[in-house]
């Protein structure tokens, strides 16, 4: 993916921490910040997906359907059938 240069302002203590951690990981400051931003972005996407799943399964109609399906699968497994 193409790289883009940006300029940001951050508190000096955070910059010191970033520099320390990037040296410990033997990566450039830019690479370290990019990696952190990627992790935050991924976690944010995962959180949004989880919120949507939770919203879906909070629907009483969906809950009822899931319970019915779960009981059916459990019965099949107990009867020795494959699902």
C-alpha cells in the first residue's frame, strides 16, 4: 500500500514513550505508530461487528429461533446423528 506523509502534534511524553517502544521493537517511529494505528483500527472494527451481533441476538424473535435450533442440534447429537 502506498505510504503518505503526515504531520501530527502529540504531547512530548507520548513521543518519548513511542520512541522508547519503537527502539525496543527495533522498528522506526513511523512503523511503530502505523502498527499501533492499525491495531486500534482493527479493534474498532471488531468492536463494531460485536455490537451488531449483540444487537441482532437481543431481538426476542432471533433468540427464540436460536434456542429452537440449539435444542434441535443438541437432540441430533445426543441421538448420535451428525449435524
